C-alpha cells in the first residue's frame, strides 16, 4: 500500500469570513461561530477530517506535521507590500484587501498555516517520506492573484508550495490539475508566462470568475501552450468529466512529462453544491483520483500531492474527500455514501450526454 500523508491543522478551521461570535470579535482565542460565515464555513473540511477519523482511515494514513509558511516562502509568489498589507489588516481586526475574500483578526497567521500544509505535503513527497499526500488547506488558494486576494482565497497555496519545492529540491517541471468547479484564475495568472509549470483547469463554464470561460487562454511568451482551460457546460456529470480527462488532461500531462503532479482539489462540482451546477458524486472523485494516481505512477514515480480547495455542501463534501483519501492510500473502509444512489439518478440523459460529449470534442479540435 502507498504511504499517504495527511496534513491538517485545527487552526485552519478557525479562519472566519465574518467578524464576530455573539458580541465577541473573532480572533485570538475566540473561535468563529458555526453556520454564520456564508458559503465558506469550516464545517465541510472539519467533517471530512472527522469522517476519516470515524471510519478508521486516518489510522492507515501518515498524519504528518507541518509548520506555517514563512514570509520568505510567501514572497516567492506575492509582492512584499501585499504580505505587509495582509498582515496589517489582519492585526487591525480583519477586512477584505481584494475581491470577495473577507477575513477576521488572525486571518494572516491562519493563511500562513494553510500554505504551510501545502509546502509540507510537497516537501515530504519529494523527499520520499510519503508516496503521495493530501493537504487539507483552509483558506483555499487557487483564486488568489499575486497581488490581490479573491474568492475566499488569501494566499496562493499551490504556487507557494511549488516555489518552495523549486528552492529546496531543484525540481524543474510541475503540473497542476485543478478540478475545482471554479476556474483556477490565480494559479493561471501566476504561471501564465512560464514553461516550467503546466496549469490545467477543468471548471464549469462562466461560473467564477463570473462570465469566464477561458479555452482560448493558452499562456503567453515562454508560457504559450503551458496553460490549458477546459470549461464544461453546467449540468455535466460523471461521464463528461471522465471524457475530458481522457481526451485532454491525460494527453497534456503525457506531453509535459512532469516531475510532480499537484491536484487543486475543489470538491464543489458535486451534485448538491450551492455554488455550482455540476453533477459529480463521490465515485466521480474516486475515478478522477485514480486517473491521477495512475498518471503520476507512469510519469513521475507516483509523486502526487492533492491540495484542498473549494467545496461548500457541508454534509456531502466529506464523502467526496473521503473517496479521494481512500484512493490515494489504496484503502477501502466501510463508509457508504448516502447520496450516491440519488446522485447516480441525476446524471444527464442521452441527449444531454451527447451534447456534452460534442462540446469536449470541439475543445479537443480547437486546442490542437
């Protein structure tokens, strides 16, 4: 069985997008209240950890330690003035220094912990301490631009981990496969003119950022051809994702020949997520994860890191994430997905399936 590292920290569940609990300001030792932080609550992530504990899965994983990212780590990606503004706003009680990414007091320190989880996961895979890894990061990172937070994302967790790996391990080629239902615009922008990082985003067409599709955006300069966007129409289910991975994602990985694959693992393409309109289920994530495990085995000695991004259906995200963890570790527990039968019944019918298949085929033709 592979050794799968699982990286988590209780403090990441204390990140709040609101400002107070009852009449007490959130921060320091005041834990954020449940159910009052809009879509980005800690419960989906905490419940994933709890499910893995309850099922006994965590006993089969390497429950690894991590340290927060340093300012030096963060500044390999973000300008120093952004880091300074973020910290100052956090110390002053919180706010929003970007677009739809509010935080309370202590948000800076918690975001550095979240980035540290991704750094440690990558570091341990590259050093051989574990075979693959899952970093349960919060806040997420894939919308964060170099100089602006966005969409619940305060630091670019994956780019920070990649740059740390380049500094520490001298790694040359990294592929990022983002299956969050929203476009990974932050990761794209940071690596858009580079040929050492292949960025792939499979997302719901025109969902978030609002109106963005992106199939025509392939990178620029040295990075031309090293960015791949696969926008899928709303209503796409399991089969269309598998087809998109087989037709576009896997060939791109084969051509690039990465030394490490990182999955930006948003679990918000599930069928009951409140912020999207896709129809995946836990077995979809099991299938996609197995595809990435197999690709990593063929291409880069199995070096695969999964970094948690979005996912807002608090009761269902845990089952999708648990399937990912089981697949990474080669373990199967007694957990039964209570939504699966219903979600299988929600899959697109023949006409919709054919529409989605033709959509992917057009993307294949356009991207050649």
